[in-house]
């Protein structure tokens, strides 16, 4: 485990060199939250609050948190694997006594730490203490933190599955963009799940995508949830985590046989 910690430390120092990249990545999310505010303000003014199942404050808080969580999870694991494949540097990593999936996790966990400090925490402070949005900060916050950790692990495994597809295709640009779009839409990152039509909402309840954004956000903003509801959400998340972990490990073992290294 010590070797992976050194890997994470090395990539953290490397990432800190590109400070302007961190700044503009965070600025992009803040501008997007501003756009969410004006867009949904116009939607509620046009439709009226009585015609929607959530009020404006709840919707804005939900989508702002979804943006902050998306920024937290945006570590480009799939793109990194694709670039390693194209450049040929993948061969160097695979010859080392490392588990490739664990290596990628520790390499990109440094991005999560920096995104947490530059995007997620500032957005939480802005929503709760400056804008006074409906965010609960009781025992549910502990469950929210646990839920976010599980959500990231699920997201990482999905990213890893898409990334190792580069062993076949080399470039995964289209697949990566499609993955992000599907997850954002079906997990409530673009439109809150409570605002979906009832029939579609029932389908989304079965799919795993709600575990990435919707569940942790609900834990944080829904005052009607009980300890049992929090525990039930965590159980569902843990179930899907094991499913995607098993899929990613199995898929990697299968694709490993078809690696064709370029460059070097």
C-alpha cells in the first residue's frame, strides 16, 4: 500500500504545478451554477411553482450540488488510460509490480482531493452559509460523506470500464462523452429526478445511476428522510458498488489479452 501512497503524492505534486488549470476548472463550475440559477428562475417564472413538485430553492440547491459533485468526480480516468495506450507508456506501467486498477485509483485520487478543496467545499459553503439554501447539517451530513465516497467508487469503476475499452479502440472520445451524458441525465445531474414523469422515475429507481448523484443529494437536502432511509440508501449504493467492481475487474482481465502497445 505504501507504494501507492507514494504514487498519489507524486501525482499530487505534479498536479499542483498547473495551478491555473485548477482555477479555470473551478471557475467553469461556478459559472455553470450561475447559469443554473438564471435558467431555472426563468423556468419557474414561466411555469409557476405550483406546477412543479419542487420549489425553486430546492431545485437550485439540488442542481448546484450535482454540479459540485460532478466537479469532484471529474478525474478523467478513462481519458488517462486511453492516452497511456496511445502513447505506449502503458507498457511501462504494466511491467511494474502494481495492480493497474489500484494504480489508476491512487493516481487520480489526487484530483479528487484538489477538486474537493477548489469546487465542492466552496459550493457547499456558498449554498449553506451565504445563500441560506435548504441544506441540512445534522447526522445526515455524516451519511452524506459516506454516500459521496461510495458514489465516487462507483463512478471510478464505470470510468475504468470505459477507459480499458481503449485496449480495443485506442480512442474513447465518443464513448466517454456518451457515458458522462447518460450518467448526468439519468442520475439527476441535469434535471432533478423528482421532476421526471412518474413512469420514467420508476424506471430510474431500478437503474444504478441514481446512486451517483441523486442519493447523496437527497440525504443532504431532504428533511423527511430517517436514519433507516439513510441506511437503506447506503445498502443500495454498496450493492451497486460491488456489481461495478466485479464488472470492472472481470472486464479488465478480458481486455488485457488484447492490448496492442503503440509507441513506447
